[in-house]
C-alpha cells in the first residue's frame, strides 16, 4: 500500500470530526456573508473582491499559512503546479486570480455556482470543435481579470515533483492578449505527502481529511519571472519553459 493510499484509508478520529464540523460552520457563515456583498459589488461593476475574500477565508479556516515570494504580474496567465484543492484558495489569496477548470466540475451545481462567482473559465477538453470558443473565453478573462491561472499538468501530483506539462492545454496562448505575461508559479507545501490529492482517494475524503488536520498547512508560493523571448514562441516552448522554471525552484 502506498503512502497516499494509507492516508486515504486512515480513519478520522472524534476530535477530527469535531474540527470538521467547526470548520464547515465557519465556511458556511463566510459564504452567507460574502454572497450578497458579491452581487452588490458585481451590480456596480466593482470587480471580484468578495470571491477573493471568500476563497482567502476558506484557506485560513482550513489551516493554511502562506508565504509569498515574488509578485504576480497583473493581467498574466499563471501556470502553476497542482497538488491540492487548497491551491485554489491560496492562489486567489496571493493574486486575486480567476481559474481555468475542466467542465466536469459543472456536474456539481454548488461547486459550479461557486466557480462562476470567481469567473472560472470551463474547458471541455474532449470537444475539439469548441477550441476556438474556449480560446475566446480565456482571452476575455485575461483581458478582464487581474490574473488567470491554469494548471498545465492537467491533474494533481504528490507535490514532490512535476508531471509533464501538457501543451494542448495552452491553446489560448496561440493568440495572447497584447502585452499579457505568462508567469510560472511554484506551489510548495511543507508536508505535501499528507496534503496532496492523488491516487484513488475520493475528493470528498481528501477534503474531510484536510479539515480534520490539527497541524497548520504551510505553503510557499513562488512567483517566478515571466517567460520571455523564445520561451513564448509556441505552446510547446511555453510548456517546457514553465515546467523548467518551476522545477528549478522545486
């Protein structure tokens, strides 16, 4: 049995269940407080401030302690390694970013609704005929949002290394908005083996296991230098350069 499987099969103790209930109540209170304010802000064209507050709060409630190195470029496409669902609130806190996500998330109404509040761009990877439309959506999001984040591995890793970056997921970069930067981002968890969502562990089991954790979750977010020159020549160049930049710090 692998370490990830052992963690997935570990039973949550009574104290852990108490922490889960307490944290879920706090998250619900946060959602109720932020939702009406978000709609008011959106009605007056004031941007996505409250989704960022909500996601930052979710991370804090879950026990995240974040150290930020470097700075995100405004209007950049951020290419980050992917370890956990905690990547979402942590990057939202650090950069106010929106996200590119697989359209399979739309099968869960509550999750879809939460994603849409943060202007998530849903990508249908299996429908080749929709690529042009999706490219337009990503470009519009990069024009309108502070940043847009994509996880080019296409899935989560154990955080100790990188999976191959898939250039096919970077089709929107063939026609980047003028002046838009492409910036690699490293997410380095101190205890990644116990945080990562990998293997056959169900998403809900991982979520509950994290909320039952007593120890803080320490994460370093490193915003690398934006890609430039030949690194931006095409999708394959971008994928290779971003992976190399992140691996250098990992």
